[in-house]
C-alpha cells in the first residue's frame, strides 16, 4: 500500500469513527447524542428534497410551478443532457468553471445551465428549488470521489 492509499484508509477510518461518536458516543459541548429517530428524520427530510429535485431535474411542470420557477423555455430538462445527473461532478465544486468564466459553486453552474442552454430564468441560489436540485445531484452522485477544484 502506497502512502496515498494509506492516508485514504486512515482518513476513511477516522471518518467512520467520527460518525460512530456522533451517533452513539458521549455528547460534546452540552449536546445530547443524536438518536436513531433523529437520523431517520434527517434522512427523510433529505430524501423529500431529493424527490423534489428529481422532478425538477426531469422537467416536471407541476413541481416547477409549485416551486415558482421556470427552468426552461426550450422544452429541455436537465436530464436530457445529464441523465441520472451524469457529468455534473458535484464533488469537484467549488472550482474555476471555464463555462461560467469564474470561480463557481455547483449552484452557479446550475443557474448557468438554466439560463444558457435551457433559456429559463435563473433561480435564487438560496431557494428551495436550488436546494432540491443540489440535493438530487449530490444524491445521484453518492459514492463519488470528492475532489474539489478539479474536473
């Protein structure tokens, strides 16, 4: 095992130990341990946003109307260029994005795609629609390598 792989194993082990401490270990700084019920609530809330994002990403007009957004005036949906959120590389953000022409977060790229190829209307970067789109993209890329600043 080379040094790079060894450090990944150690970091992975440290992350797993940290998760165990958060979910079952002693509370820190006056906080109570996170319960299994709370973890389920967190997961349920995340998956509710993923489902909204999935609908938006696939061009569901009813969800777009419900969230007050116009993601496309061309009839294109995000999934037409990015099936199952392919080639979105959320783990590489933030980075200098040549398409956008500046240092960007994932939400900047989402808005660029909405405005340019889809000819829709940019959405507020702190809106529920943006958070739902990001949740869907991150969820779709679960298990991908986090390599910020690279593409």
